C-alpha cells in the first residue's frame, strides 16, 4: 500500500511542477474569485443530478470521469459534502486557477 501512495504522490508532484496551475493554500482564500475545480466521481449520473441542483455553480463541464466546476474555493467542501451525503465516491478534487 505504501508504494501506491508513493506513486500517487509522485504523480501529483510531477503535475504541480509541470503545469504550475494547481492551487495551494486555498483554505485561506475567502475571495469570490472563481477556480476551475475537477471532481472525479464514481457515479456520474447521480453526481450530475446533485450538482445541477446547487445554485452557486457558475459553469459545469462534463468530462469522461467527472466534472469541472467554476466555483469559489470555500465552496469545495460544500460540494464534497453534498456528493458524500448521497454516497457518491469522490476520487479526485483538483483546483486550478481560471485565469491560467
């Protein structure tokens, strides 16, 4: 199991160095600046139903394994909670700045 997490860490570390678009420290970002946040989920159909009912999502792009949402940083935990409330497994949450 340790090697799995080591590989996963290397993938995300590489992604950070390669794209330089990932956002860090967003838990302290109380601005209303939008981020594009990728959510990879197991049950896309049910997740889409839940996400369409959330009024503050400004834009939703449907991808092969999930969605990219334009939201504020402080809305990420709310969306995660909404998906988990109906037992939708979340495999990735990757925020990126919109202006990059």
